[in-house]
């Protein structure tokens, strides 16, 4: 064995390491105690800075110490010259860099860096930017660094186009980066605003985005001009053709395709003489109690009406109800004019109740609003069409790719929901097979689309009958659109319950829901006009203990308290208790 | 003193000193002339483990390092005055003298035989070794750089191509040899000496931005900035060599750069090969659908073993046929075949898939390409292993060769007639006489040219221009790789030879480069030639590739182990595998290149002295030389300016003071001559 270099054994090395660690711990604890006692004594001196620095170097996530440091620095600011302060904070920045090397994702360090940068008398933003770039080149998904970078960009006024180039670069080196894509989505509307829409304010560079909410709800400034959009489509297609399983690109793609926000308006006003009530539907859930909802009947503001949501559980609801003063509309020979004002949004809707009519309504149909396309609605048809072609091409190569399938479904919905219904259903079937983990999600989504289609068909037919039997529905939605429906058929689906939103069907008289898996009758309690319910072959295991008045009890052919797999539940007339 | 110089010159210290290697050696040899201080009897086979004797190429260096690391005595001999044999890198000036040497080598082979005959004892058999290196052939050199004196170099390259070559001086060749595009330079006439004068005059450093015409004199003057490898290879980032460098800690002796791009020549155009995810994403020449096809195929290749059904039908067929059967466009087939798998028409499917897989697995370890290149040239790598060997007591001896082996093999007799006892002999293939050889050869040459846009290190694959010509692999090195002077590029072209190197490569060169018809001539403005890089200097040669030879085909004693020279492939796996298998034969029970310990983990015996040279003490003692007082180490010099001024003697005075990694390694110089 001669001739060999003698080397310490592993055990020796371990022992040495252990001893080293013990020693370190001892020092650490001593310093920590010293710091705490200094802090409780209110000592804000440089020695404390030194101590905390020592500890933070090895453990940058000790938030209390960062706070203490800030206290000290704030104090020193008051007693030092500007040059000294500059030096002090520069040293602080340097020190934070060592902490970041220790833990590049330390919340405390990054936050402190932001704080120091904002206190620095003469900040060197170029240096900070290059620090961020360096960090991001090591880990391009470090969101702490992204956050800090945004702060630096904002403070130093980096031109938007440079920032866009920056995202180009990062996406080029690794397109699997949500932060870069997202950053792009905030930059593009600033750099290439859609002509016609309000151009981004030129002062954006200084006070940056999101400072001024857009004045009118109609103009959404986060639209991008078409020329640039086409470039973006190409870029993002490059990404998902290269790796269709990477979802970051798909998310960005969906953002590109659909950024429409629904206009906020009153979509429907309904008035009934018999019930002496008004129902108002909004384009999105609102809290009418705080939004300044005002009812004007025949020119007179109704001060005393009380608004309540369709279901007592909802504080925000798309449908709100109110009782009119008794006798105010009950005479069938009178004509009445109703106006509902939504003060906060400066919008209103009129409704005339003509002579001889028991009820009346005024509404925008879902078709008018292009409601169900809103997710991907804003793009021009030609663009959507060519995007659909690209995706179909990808699907031919990757028939199992769920992102592609899903995007195709969305594009088809945006283009022609009824025309593509059959293909859509087939794609959902494939989706459930290739991604069984999310099959329930796909079922729900498919149900949603089926309901939308049925609503459209119903509106085209101008009827108040909603029939959706045997469509594999797993959930119910868009019920606010069914405010006027009187007959609904939900038989032979996979529904397990009536959601609370079911109470929005204020005009519902007949409900058929045979052959489902409905477990209880919650959801049916607040329907004022309901007369017939058919629930054959469901799974009603118990009826709620909550008592509700059932005047026509003789008609009930079911046993509430049995363990039943098959129930004949026929003609339950429920009178809303209210 | 002499020892230090020797060591520094020889064992590759820090790669930064590379440029000085040649000169140092010559200084040392001069000093040593006639001094015979080393004596073979210093080895006492009865007491010591007898040494293994080797010649250094990459394989030999690795074996030497591995043996030395586990405590074996190693004596490293080389008949050349440089390290690493055919793996060596040269400065331009070094290369010129190498060429000269090559031209005149086939003479002195005779006389000394009688001298060593008397060392042979009664009844011992003798096996004579080859003393002439026959691995290089067809060497040809051409110069295209303007030969005007350097003073005139201010002429802008953009100035219209006036015939501005200087008047005929003693080196001017016949200029009107028109039927040939090039014309040959008589190498002997262009020796550095004729141009030496201007070299020592202080010249302002060229500003890289200004397109200055690069003259031959300028090249010679800046010759030390070149590190021209005889073989052109790259390191696969997950290849055996990289693994070994990491495992053994030898990597600390060298620096590497990631190759920045992989190009291919297709339809006369140079295109970037999309091989990584980011490349495919960013590629402009692929359609969306092609991107998907390519990614799909590459993803499949990554774990092709899991899907045997995909390629089983082709297992006995060539990879090329398999590619054509896949849903890939012609473009993609080309990329995969010639730039990613880098295989030839005969390669079978599974091997092609494996090559593709290897390439892909190497991606992303150090960057977006799968290759590393060692700064200062590939010749660094053998030197790093030599250094490792020396750190653990290996002894190096240049210009010192073996003439014959004695008696299966108990000893060897060197070129000075000395007898050296040994237990094993590892020898490069080139030393073996009278054996079958020359199965295949590969050719290669270097060009440099200037005025190329970016600082990159690139690999370019050029598919066969016609059915009879070979596929050519081209490695383009910018000055950032420390292998050439700023403003120039060093380009290595390698292919399996069909004819001579020049015959094989000239078509490719004329296709991709502008080759002036007379030295210094400019391409006519506006013509397509103007876009091409300008050739300054070309060397063609063929190098024998003996890697295909089966070790058993040598009729040699069992303790003689033959290492082949560089093989033709791009990676180094062949040499490393060979090194490991030889090591296993030598020392079946020892670990191959265990990690070198950190300096702080080394326990020194005589604690009082704590010399850094502890590892060498023994070796030094055994040699009867004192190592004490010679542990000074080289101070890292900043390469450029100091080169000119610092004489070897002066620079070596620096005391052991800084604490770089290298400084902690024992550096006692074992000196021989």
C-alpha cells in the first residue's frame, strides 16, 4: 500500500463535520439571544446590524431579524448624512445578494431587497435589473424574482418594448414558463393596443399598469391589435406543436383567443300580476342591496320595496326579486310601466305590463348577448376558423392530447355551438378516455355546453319549454337564463341534486326529472309557481327535516322516510313558503 | 530549477500556460544538454513495485493516472518533445516545427543499436520497437494569408482587392500556378525565422472591430494564441470521458465551454440543427407540423427500448431505412441522420437509435447542446490526466523513447541505451513494428479564416457531396475557445478517408470557404464568394485510425498492452473504455480512477514539514534526487502580455502564495533526462 496518499476516513470526516456543526449551532444560538436582548432594549445600533447579518447569512428566512434590521436602518436614516445612508443601503444590497445565494427563494430577502431599493437615495436600477436577469437565468420560474423585477421595471421606467423583448428571450430559452407568458399578456395591450379601443395611457411607463380602472365597462383596454395577435398565435403555436403537453402555452393561447368580459347590464325584467312581484336578472351575480337597485313603477320610485335574492343563501345572485305593494299591479285592465335602475353601473331596463296580460317581461336573449361564446368570442370568425384548422392538424398528429382536444372544443363553441354539437360530444368522449382523472370535469363542462345549446334552441323556437332529457347531464347551470321557463324536462340524466340556483326558475310550473340519481328535494323550495313534479326512479334517500308547507299532501305518492331506490314521486305540489 | 521548468512545461499545469509549453521545453532541454543525472538503477525492482511504462495519448494518460492514483509507480516516456502524441495541441509555431519534424523524420534510425545490445543479458529475447511515427501521412500545407510584411496590415480588408501582396521575398512561391486554385507552399521556406523580426517590435493590439487584413506574418506573430489539435473531438456531456473527469476530480484541471450551436450543410446552405426543445421551438425553417413530428420522434428515441414494437421490423436493416419509414419529412430525416445520430448508411437501426438517444441524453446537462469543448484545445485532456498521474508520483520523460523490449517484458531499453526494468508496458500502437494495421484512416486538417459574425463554437455536419465522398464533420472554434487569435476561426474538418485528406476535403472547403487563388487575394466585391469566410492557412493530413484493431492481433508479450491512437468518432468513449479495460488487466482488484482527495483531507506524515510535495517524496527519494525546495508553483499568469516579456526562469520564481485549487496540489517535479 505504499506510495499512496493517506486520506482521512469517512468516519473521521463525519466526526469533523458533526463537530463543526455543533460549534456553528452554539454560535448561532448565542448570537440570536444577543439580538433579541438588544431588540428588547431598543438598541438600534450598527452592532445589531452586524449580528443580524451574521445570522441571516446562514438563515435568510428569519423574518424577525429582517424586521429588526429595518427598524435599525430607519433609525440610522434619521441620524446619518445622505452619502452615508447611500453607502449603508448599498452594503445592505450586497449583503442581501449573499442571502439570495443561500436561498434564492427566500421571501424575507426579496422583500427586504424591495424595501431597500425603495429607500436608497440614488438607486442603481440597471444593476438591479441585471441581478434579476442573472437570477432568472439560473431559475426562470423563480416568482420572487419576477415580482421584484416588476418592481424594478416600474421604478426605473424600462420601456415596454424592451420588456417584451425580454419575455421573447426567456420564452425562447424555455417556453415552459407561466411567468413569461403572463408578463407578455400584460405588455401586449400596452404596446399594441387595439385601434379604436382606448390606447394605453402614455404615462403608463411611469406609474405602470392598473392604476386607472377603465372608465367605461364597454371598453376593455386589454385588447391587442390584430396584426400583433397573429404573430402571437404563431409564437404560441410553435410552443404547443413542439410540446403539446406543456400547459403554459395552452393557457396563454386561451388568453389570446378570448379575453371578452361580459358587459354588466340588466338582462331581464319580469313582472307578474298574480304574484305581484318583479324578478330582475343581471348579467353576473350582484348584491342588489349594495349596488343601488331602484324600481320605478309608472314614474314613481318605489322606496319601500325590499329586494331579496332568489335563494336566501345567496348574497350575490344573478336574480333578484321584490314584492310590489299589494294591489299596485293586480288590476288586469291597467297598463303599467316598470323601470329598474342599476345606479352603480348607470344602466336600466324598462318593462311594460300591458292590459289583459297576466305577466310581462323584457330581456336580452342569450343569443343577442352571444352569451355562450364569451369565453372565446372576441376574435373574428376567420381567425378562429384558421386556429381551429391548426389545432385540428395537431390533433391528427396527437389524437390523444387533451389540451388540443379541449381547445378544439372551445373553438368550435365560439364558432358555431349548434353546428359543431356532434363533434363536440365526440371530443368529450375522447377526453374522458384519455384523461380519466378529470372525467367529472369534462362531464360538467359537457353538461354546461348542452344546456347552452338547449337554451339557444329554445330561444330560436321562442318557447318557454326547456327539454333536456337523455343528455348525460351531470350538473345544471345557466339557470338564471331560465327565469321565464314554465316547463322543464330533465329526465334520464345523471343529476344527483337540484342546485340552490334552481330557485331562479321563478316561472317554473312543471318539472320532470325521472330516471336521475337525485337524492333530495332541496332546491325546489323556493319556486312560487311549481305545480307538478315527477321524480320517478331516483335515489331519494331522505327528505329534509326542514318542514315546508305542503298543502296538497294527498297527492304525494312517495314515502319520505324510506330507504328507496325506486321512488314514485308524483305530482308534488309545493307551495313556496317564503 | 530545471525540474520546475520541466514540470511546468510538461504536465499541463494550468491550461492557461499552454501557450508556453513548447518554448519551456526547449529551454529546459537546452539547459540539460549533456547532463546525465538520472540513472535507471534508481528503480529497484526487488524493493519497489516495478513501474509501468507508458506513452501518453489520451488512453495512456488515463491508464497512467489510474495506476498512479492507486499507488502504482508509473514512468511515462515519449519520444516526442511534446505530450499527448496524436492527441496533442500545438501553437501555430509549434505546429510548423512539428510539420518540419515530420518531413525529415524518416532518417536517424540506425546506429545506436550496438549501444544497447550490450545491456541485454544472456538469454534474453529482444523485441525491437518502431522508432518512426507512421500514423500521419499525406501531410500538405497551404498558405493563403497575404505574405506582405506585417507593417502593411493596416490595409482594410474592405479595400478593393488590389493585388497587394508584397514583392517576392525569399518565401514567395510560384504565384502563377493557375490551373490549381491553391498552390503549395514549400513548408521549409516559411519557417518562422524569416518573419521573426517584426514579431518583437511592440505592436498595438488589433482592435477586433476593425476588419484588418490578417497577414501570414501576423499569424506567426500571434502564433501562440493558437492551440491546434491534431484530432478534432468533442466531449459528450454524458459521455464516459466527462463522467470520468468528474469522478476522478481531474476536471479541476481544465475548463470547458458548451458548444453553442450545431449546424448542418444542406443544399449548399448552412442551417441550424434543431435538437433541443428550445431549438425546435425557435426554429424558423421547420413548419409547425415538422416540429411536432421531430419532437415526437426524438421523444420516442429517448426511451426507445420501452417500445420495441416500433423498430423491431427494422432491427436488421439500416437506420436510414428506418428513418424513411417513419413519418418524418426529408428535412427531418436529414437532421436526425447526419446531425443528431451522426451515423452512416450502414449503421443498423438499433445502433442509430442508441446514438440518437445518447445525443439527446447529453442535452441540457451543461446547456442547449450536448457537447463540451475544453478551453485551449483537446490536448488539454491528456495533460490533465498526466497531471493527475504526476500528483500521485508518476514520472514523465519527453524525447525519450524505447528501442526495444527485453524478455517478455522484464525491462526496456531506452533511446539513450539505458535499461529500465518494468512489470507492465503500455504502448501506443504506433510503436509496434511489423504488425498489421491501416484498416481505416481519417483525415483532417485545420483552416483558419476570419471575418465571421459571432463568437461561437459550432459543430457542422456536412453530408456526402456525392455518393463516393465521405460525410465530413467540421468543428468551428472561435477565439473564445482559446484556440485561435481574435478575428480568426479555427476550423477542423474530419472524415473517414477515401483518398488523401486533400482529395477528400477540398470539395467541401471550396464549397464553404473562399480560397484565394493567390495569397492575400480578396474575393471580388459583390460576388457570392464574398459572403464566405476567407481561408488563411490549410493543413491536410491523414491520421491512421487503428481503433478497429483487435488487441489480440498483436503478437506481443502478455504484459505489453497496446493502446490505439485517436479513433474517428466524435466522442471519446472508445479511448476511455479501452483505458478502463487495460487498467482492469493490469490491476484487476483496484478501483478505476477513484476521486482524488481534497487537499485538506490529505494526512501528511512528517507533520512538521508539511510539504506540499509529500506525494512525491517517495518518488523523489527513489530517484536519488532531492525534491526538497522545489515545491514552488507557478503563479497563474495572465496569458497575453506577459507571454512576451516573462522568461521562463523569471516567471517560475514566484513563491507558493496564492490558494487556488491548483496551488494545493503537490507539485514536486520529477525530472529526468
